[in-house]
């Protein structure tokens, strides 16, 4: 691509976006490796921005990059094409997650299918298994435990040949599948295996870095599974631990965890503490427009059924109607 690095860096984030579409780059004949390196370098920032601002603030920029990658693929050849395809899988996985967080599971499924196809085109087993686990995440959001386990089982075929990151990703999602079908033993076993591998995650794949970036990553998954299993009393100390360790920039995540903490309090018979956690989470939901967070909050209401006609129940209902 006949463009120097400073021009690329200045234009790549937004400069290619004109009137809501990406400018055709008719003049380039090949893709510079620096362009691909830049695209890869942006991924972590997009995940961080989603955690702080919610998906709707991030999706437009990511779609610009998706269109830029599509245009690059028209001319890329050789090693640059292979690297670009790998990058495209990472962006498709990111876009899948963003639409999940925005509550649009139909569009999320479209991008998950794109990621799986691209992973097969690359011929990288690690990417294929990552893409399968992304699809399993959608099944989990749909409360489909057996479907989650089907996909994670496929992702873990011949697991000793997989890198630690892929195994951790698939195992923690396996735990959620077991949680959905009420199998605590299966969930605990999968999470213990993932925890034992976490320190070995040292690859350079630009996706699923949440397992390294999120404080108390396994504890978050375990507490969530306990919530699914109705074990709120056991989940509470874990939620306290992970919420206190979160950085201030993880705004959306803190809101989600507060909502899950509220569920755990309701399960443990602590309606006042549940209402307090809901208050914190509602503020974040209003700021980030995270559909995932709103869904978590509406789930709390179901667990507060014994207190619906009490003052505390009316307070929580008044908060939820603001969403």
C-alpha cells in the first residue's frame, strides 16, 4: 500500500470513514505488513473501550476496520494474505462479542459463523477451536446448556495439541454449559483444569486476552457458575473479591458483576444487599447501554420474587423501569 506509516495511523481509525462508509482504496496494489500490524495492535484497545464504554460506542469503528480488511483481502497475496486472514478471524471474533454485548444475537451468530469460516480458510487449528468456542458463548447466552457443551467438546478434541489459551477458553465455557444443566461437579472440574493452565497462556494470538487482562478471571467464571446453580451464598465471597480487584476503567464489567452479585444476594436471602448492588449496576447500565448488563439486571428481579410486594421489591422495580 503506497502510504507512509504516519498517514496510515492518522487515517486508519476514522480517516477512511466518509459519510458512514469506508473510502475505496483503489490506488493500492499490495498490503504493507505495517498495515496488518497496526490492525492487530488496535484489538486490545477495542476490547478495553467496550469494557469502559459499552458496545454501541465501539461497533462503528470496528465495522470500519472490517471493511478495510475486506478491501485489503482483494489484493493481499502470500504471507501478507495469510496474516490478514488471521487478523480477520480476530476481528470477526471481536465483532461477535460486541453484538452479543449489544443483545443482538442474530448478528452475533452471523459474525461467529464468519469467524469459523475464516479460521478454516487460514487452516489454523487454534483459530478453528477459538471460533467454535465463540459460537458456544452464544449458546450460553441463549441458555442452551447442551448446545454449549456440544461446541466446547468439539473445540477440545485432541486438546493436548491446543495452546493453553484455547484450552482455557473452551474449558471455562464448558463450565458454563455444565452450570446451565445443573451439574456442579462438571463445572468445578472444568474450571479447575482451566485454572491450572492459566499461568501457561503465553501465545501471541491477539484474541481472548481477557483471561490475562481480567483480575480474578477464573473466580469470575466460578462465581457466575455458582449463580447459575443457585449457590448464591457460595458465590458472594467470590463476587466481593473480583469486584474489589477491578480497575476503574472496567466500567461495564463492574456493572455486570454487581448485577450478578445482586442475584447471589437474592439467592442467599439478602434483599437489601441485592437492592444496593442493583443500584450500582443500573447506573452503569444507563451509561454503557450494555444489553448483557440489562439482561443480568432483569434476571435479578426473578430471584427477588419473594420480595416483590415489599418495599425493597418496589425500590428495585422502580430502578429497573429506568433501563
